[in-house]
C-alpha cells in the first residue's frame, strides 16, 4: 500500500528572504527624497546589448556609479540625488556613447535608453539628454518645482511651499482652516504630508506641515504628488510634498540677500486713498540671509549652510468703544471700578462718539521676529557607502496686540527643528540598503499680555474673599492674568478664551521616519522595497 504525499520542496534562504520582504513591503515603506534612472541599451538595428558597462557621473561632486546591462539590455540606477548627471556606455565593437545634461528630479524616474553605433570604443558619440513629454516609468500625477522657479518667482513672504499652487489641481486652503496651505483634488489641507529629505515634518497635533522654516534659498527642488499616494508615502491621502535640501559641491558657492518693505515704499490702497483721514497701514519688514556651500574634502565631503532672518513691525488700526466720562462716574460696583483701569480714556471730548460708534483708536502692536538656520553635510565613506545629514532650526518671537494697548495681547515663542541622518550602502548593483533616522520637533508657547497679574485681587465678594473659579496667580502663574471680560459693545478685556496655551509635538514613529531601514532589490524591471522600525 502506498501513501500519497505532496513532494517536498526545498527553498534556498535567499528565496525565503525575498518572499518575506515582498509580503511585508506594502506595509513598511517610506518615501525618499531621491530620483532614479532606468534604460535599455540597443544597437542601431534594435538588438539588445548585454554586458555593456554603464557609468553615471554626478557633475557637482564627481560621484560615480557603475552598472552592467543584463541579458535584456536593461539597467537601473536608484537612490539618485536630484542633480545633473552624465551617462557613458561602453561595449566592445561599439563607439562609446555619452548622454550629457541628464536632469534627475525628486520622485521622478529618468528614461535613459541608449543606442550604440558600431565602431571603435575610442570613438565617442555624445547626445544631450532631453526631458520626456510623458513619464512612462511611473503612474503618478506630480509636479516638480525646481531651483530656477523657486529663485525667480515672486513670493511675498518667501515661503517656497506657496509655489505648490503652481501644481494643477492645487487650490489655497479655505479661509478659517485650522491649517493654512493648500489642498488638492478636493482633499482636506490636513490630509497633506510634508517631507524634507524624505523625513516627515508634521505637527501631528493639528496634522499640518512645519511650514515655518525659512529655507527658500536652501531648497533645491520639491515635488507635489497629487494622485493617489504611492506605497512609499501613504501617510495622508492628500498631496505628498517632498523637498530636497541643496548639498555642497566641489565649487565654493554662496549667496546673500536683503528684502525690504516699509510704509513709505508701499502704495496706498484704494480705500485709504478715498476715505477722509484714511492712512496707509504701517509696515516695516526686513528679510535677510545668506547661503554658503562647498567642499570640505574634494570629491568626498561637502557642506551647505543657510541662514534667514525675518523682522516685521506692522501695527494694525483698532477702533473700539471705551467707557465715557459719564459712564465712568456712574459706576459704583467695586469690581467694575477696578476693571476701569484696564480701559484707556476716551479720545473724544465728553461723551462724544465717532460716526462708527467708537471713541478710541490706536495702532495695536504686531511684531514678528524669527531666525532659521540650516546645515547639511554629505560624505562619501567608500565607493559603496554615502552618509548625509541635516539640521534645521527655527526660533521666533511673535507679539500680537489686543483691542487696546492696555489689555488682550499675547506673545508666542515658536520653535521648530528637523534632524535627518541617512546612510546608503550598495552591496551589489542589484542590492542596496538605506538606513535613515529622522526627528522633528515643534513647540508653541502663548503667554498673555498681563501674565503674572492676580485676578483674585479684583474679583472678590463683599467680604473680600476671592470669587470661586478665579485663578490665583500665586498658586498658578501659568494661567494668571485677567480673565476674558466682554461687555456688549465695548472693547474686550483680557486675552482670548483659549489663552494661555502651549504644546510640544515630536515625530518619532514609523510613518515619521525616525528609525527606518530600507532594503531595495532591483532585478531587471522589478523593484521591491521594505523598511521597518530600528
């Protein structure tokens, strides 16, 4: 009697490993701030050329990558830093072919097909690469905003993300949105994902990007993907914004700038010009900074530095109603009498009111000062290993006035930081490893104008005891100050009801790319990617 058994099948460890990463790749992917290039080598008859040596050179750093075309004539370069490259193809019996001025962009795949002509290898055929009208390597809808566009397009506040509106389907976020920016294809602004050098830079408390960094002159380019996110993104269902920071090159290069606006230089708007007593709003703004990049060790180690400062004084005109002399004299209640000290005196004679029902007009303070610093280092450890990293910090101070100069204002001290370190190792032309660590931090701290004032000294009962619910500044200095007091028709006293407040957010999980390992397998036209928490 014979038993029926399925034949045993033995799998090699490498086969099991490939199946394992294919099983989990869809869950553990992450985006890179890189591009890629792929192509096929043929002769003039269209026959495929196997075994051709392909050399790709990055012009700014002289970094060299090599590949050999496979039996189907295909080859591929992945993890390419956005830049300009030259490609050289050599094969016995053919002239050497050179593709020059190859532009590799972030999140884009360059098509690098080469046709070899019969002849001696010492002969060279040079062709200047051109951008294809249609990207046949990817099925995504995206737009790349390059260095030239960032430098030449006018930007009122010099925020490169404003240029994302050049992308088809992108519209400004609705007025009153918790997060400012833009949305695409009907998705919410809070569905967008913002990345710098492949690291997510998000304020997870409100699900918005850390857009305060003033790094306009430090951004080489950025892409805006508007279709359904590909697997390496996937954090949000809106736009995927992937910015690349410039790196140093073998040539020392830099820039310096100063942008200046003030009340005298600004034109008077129509309504101020045609209104009796109308005046231009006060504005004094200075934006200044510099960049510097170059080699630390030629062909191996490079640096790039950036600094930008912003200084703005732009008080706003506030017209409000304050108690008149007659009203002040009629008040008998002790609490109300104490509150009168927080109202300025009427600017009009007696109990007179202006046509709009107000009697006090002032320039309410509005000051914004901030500084952004950036440093990026790129180092070639060996022919097979590269190391990159950046550190960005933003530190600001914002003063916002209340309805009157005496009450209702606040200050904020925002702080944002981004840290990124990446190591790339090439085991073989078809096996690459990327290790990336990322960290983002965001802090806000709103402090009311009258912080430290003990409201219990005003809000007391007839016996002099503090009324219940009033903050004791001695025991709770954080929430000290005058509470919100709103008398119908009159200027508000105290800060807004949601102040003071402060928060800190950190990005450290898988989707925020804090500790991620990526293994990329490239075999012919198939690419498998996997990443997991370290």
